């Protein structure tokens, strides 16, 4: 059985806060909505992807 060590403090501090994660998700949704509006009406749907 493998034993996993806890992430170091450096790794934990590199993770975005919940507020930042929420802002990123909100921005992604906004950009996807905008892309959808720009392609409407169209026969082919947009391809969803992660926006950084």
C-alpha cells in the first residue's frame, strides 16, 4: 500500500484561494457566453476549453 505525504507548505500556498477560483470560473463563463453569442446563429457549436 502506498503512503502519500502531505503537500508542502510551498505547494499549498501556490493554490489559488476560493475567491480567485470563483473569479476565474466567472471569467471563463463570461468568455464562453461571449464566444457563443459571436457564433450565433451557426451550424457548428463552439468547442469548450479552459481559459487561463
